[in-house]
C-alpha cells in the first residue's frame, strides 16, 4: 500500500521553505525540504505526525523542525549512514538515508517536533549594533538591554563582537573572538557614538545555556549543515557566551517584560527592548500584551529615563526584515533600514 500523501498545507510549507533556503544560500537544505514530504515514512511516528500536522505548518516552521532534528542526529554520530550522507561528507543519498534514519531513531527524533527552531543567528548582531549606535548618538546615555526570545543570549553581546561593515567601516575590538562580516549598504551608522551597555538581560521560553553541551548541540542543529561559516561563527559565539556572567532567564516574554518595565527605571539610563526574528513565533495574545506593556511604560518614560523598542522583524516586504526603532517619551517611530534574515547584509537608511 502506498504511503499517504502529505496534507496540501504541509507540502506547500516544505516547498516554500525550500525556496527560502535556496534564496539564503543553502542548496542542501533546499533539496531536503523539497524532497522530504514524499520521502517521510508514514509508518514512523515522526513521519506520520509531520504528514498530518494539525497546526499551520508554515507558521509553525515545521520544515525547519524536521531539518533540525535530522541535522542533530547526523551530528551526533548515532546514525552513521546519515552522517555519511550529510554535509560535509555527502557520500550517500541524504533523502534515502533520512528515511531510514527516521525509522531507526523514531523516538529520538519525535521530541524535535514539539517546539519551533532556535537559530539565535549571531550575524544579526550587526543590524542590532546599527540600531544601538543610532540610539546612543541620539540619547548620549548608557543603555540597558532587555532582549525577548534571546535563546542562548548570543545577540545580547552584540557590542562585544568585531563588526566588519564593508565600505561603511568597522566597529569593535579587532581582537574580539567573534568576528562578523556584513555587507553594509547605504550610509554608515554613527560609528563614533558613545555606546555603553550598562546592563543586559534576556528571556526565552526555552533558554539555552551555552555552557551545556546538549543546549549547544540543539542550537547548532538549526544552523543549515552546508553553511560551514555560519556553523563556525555560532560555535565561536557559544564559546564566548559560555564565559560570560549572564544567562537568559526562562519565562514567557510578555509577563517577563511587564515585570521588568514595572520596576522603577534607573535615571540617566535608557531601557532598550530588543528582539530579532522572534515576533512571528509569539502567539497573538503575547504580541498584544507586549504592545500594551510598551505603551504603559512609554507613557511613564522621561527624558532622563527613556524607553526604546529596537526590532528586526519580518513585515510585508518579502525576503528581508525591517529594522525599526521607537523611542519614548515622544513615541516617535523610525525605520532604520532593512536586513537579511541571517545578517548577511544591511540596507541602512538611518531613520532620519
């Protein structure tokens, strides 16, 4: 008896993800996403659950959950045939190897479907740096960073990395262990702004501890396996983060933020709520509560204790994220530019 066909929405979600992966430079993951809906074994619990996914497979990033699970298994060495078929080896057919590995490691793979991917892409830090420099130039005071969906906290350290911004210049310690290269388009950000991070904190429903091997491997599994530079960058950032004194707190973003913003602000310091490629993963209720918490805190903001909202999030323009900044007490919003989802480039406008 032939295997049941995937639900149309599942097939469409995998096809869309294949196009996105190809556009972002991962031919291997694109091929995997394109082929998996027809190759998943329906007699395995993992395959059956994917093929009959009850939610919205695109919004739930189902294809990336599947790819992350298989990459983790390939990296683990527990399925040698899959490891041989995966980058960098590529010595066998990865689609056939994936189908066999799913049957053999069904119970191990199944929990990967329970939660969305956590990429924590460090290269996005260059776009966030641009926003922080713009804010520092405007406010001329230290910043307190509050990151939502911070995962392992890799982007909380954006000011401690070396940023090579093409013709726009460079920023940061040339000896920094994490070096980012970003194709910067448009005018440079205010590289001479007095940027000082006075405090930093982050929250995530499933925070990852960069010093914990299991958490490191989970994050690395979501990096596309044929992108060796991204993997090396993520490993360097995890090594750096493991040595830092801060860790991301476990919690629901809206409740955590509301509690943080209800605490009296420190005079002479700006609180900056920051997030990157997190908004689509938040439930509508959480998004509404975050907006309400920001509005309440914004109404209380003062010139000596301002509030800022720095976002790098998808909008109606396909293929990139909008980089926006809103600052209270005046509540003015600015479009700073656009950025590649993986931080490969920033098209800077400066928010004038």
